[in-house]
C-alpha cells in the first residue's frame, strides 16, 4: 500500500498540487511527531506560539516566522533517525517516502478562478498518480495500490466527481477521500512539501529544498486555456 497525502500551493505564476507519498506510514508519522516534540521542548517560544504551531503546522507560517522549525520538519521527513549506536554521522535519506509536485505555469492574463483551479487540480492529481508508479513498483512488491487523502478542495460536487474520475482512471486507488489538515497530521507534511517545492520553482527557499530534493518528483502539466470559457 502506498499512502498519498495531497495539498495545493499557489502564487501569481504557479499553481502546484502535490505533497508526500509513503510506503511506510509509521515512519512518516514518526517524522511529524518528532517535529512536534521539538516544538514542545524548544526554548524561546511562548506557550501561545507553541499552541498555534501544534494545532496545525502550516508551511507559509513556518516559512515567514519559524524558519528553523521548517528546516527541522523537512529533515525529519527526509532523513532516517540516527541510531545512537551508529558511528556513521551521515544522514541517510528515507527510501520509503517521495515528495510530489505537479505544477501548472499560469498564462499571461489568465483568469484563474475556482472553476479553472479545479480543472488544473484534477490534471495535476492525475499526473501525480502516473509519476508515482515507478516508486510504488519499487517498494518490495507492495504493488500499485494507493490510499489517497487530499486536503479539502472545492465543493462537495467537485470532490465527488474527482473521486469517481480518479478511481475509474486508476483502479489501483483503493480509497480517495478529502481530509482536514488540522486532523490528519500527514496533510501537514504534504503542505510543507508542496509549499517548499513550489517555492523552488521560483528559485526561492533553495536551502530547505536542498534537503527535500533527494526525494522529490516533479511533473509539469499543460492544460489548454480557453479565454471564452473563463470570463470574469
């Protein structure tokens, strides 16, 4: 089973969809809770700041106000936890996780309303599943079976149509469901990854991306834009 957690990130040039996939969900959760323990024990943070962060770790908040915590979070996702008995100080990259990004470069003057976002979102999510197949095949015979959770996006009708479309397109998807990132902690890791990957496409946040790139999969999507369809 491959567990896939999806979020979206956007600026005035790029709309990106992605997050993180794991064949070992426990290792992913360990990395998240290792970060939470770091926050709880970190000196210099007020109780209010700790409560805010522990309620929901958001990439844009970490990026703007808690850069050190953002770096720790990324490292906890990417690298294996060092064994106390090991004499090798080199950080080992986890082979059970992949960070994911399918992105769309907005056209000049494009009216990127919710309807257009939903169209591009679907194309990006489809591209992500396609790109994951080699990773899924490499995970010790686990096979192309996916459990997909995405941060709530669009209305109920869109989500229902998206779920049905993707399960028809990819019979290997066992489940695909929306979730709330303050409840599904893995979605916070997805938010971290897609935010950092989207920034890297603009040559921003490259120090943090230098860690994340070891497990990153990028795909660019082209979605035709009909100016007559998307009128303000």
